[in-house]
């Protein structure tokens, strides 16, 4: 299993009624996008959240949070929330809200440029 289906259900419940949200297989797991921009996802048993660089350090100071190091190198602005930090619906909702709030501050997607 590439991601925790129970955690995916908690994320989906946190997103109920919100528009512009899609799901996509990414990062070896499942990602959730708002208007095409990733704001959170699930990799194995961890919740991945895009908090942005301004909230990165304060997020890392919280329990059960570590840098997202999917490639072996931390990706600034993204964190992993361990299973103990996402075990309840209110915990998941709080992180989902943080991720959505960040991507809402971003401008429109520029789209991908064709490869040459």
C-alpha cells in the first residue's frame, strides 16, 4: 500500500464541500490539489503539508513534524506530519487548512512549458 487509506478518508472529510480540489497520484502516494496546486498529500503513513517557507520553521517546532525529505534532501516549505500528529479528524483538518491557506496566497499557475 502506497498510502494509508484511513488517513486519506480523514483528509477527504476535512475537504468536504470545498470546491476546486482534486486528487492525484504523486510522490509515491496521493496528493490533494487546489486549483492545480498541491497543498497536502499522503506518503505511506505520513501526511505531507505545504506550509510555505514563512511557516516552515514554526511548523517543524511542533510535535510529530519533520522536514519533507522525499528525495533525501529537505524540501523547504513542505513538512511531513507523522501518524501521531494526524490521528484525529481535528488534527487533520488543522493541517489541511494550513496547506490550503498557503496555496490560496499563490498566484495563478503558469502551466507547464513544453519540453524542447
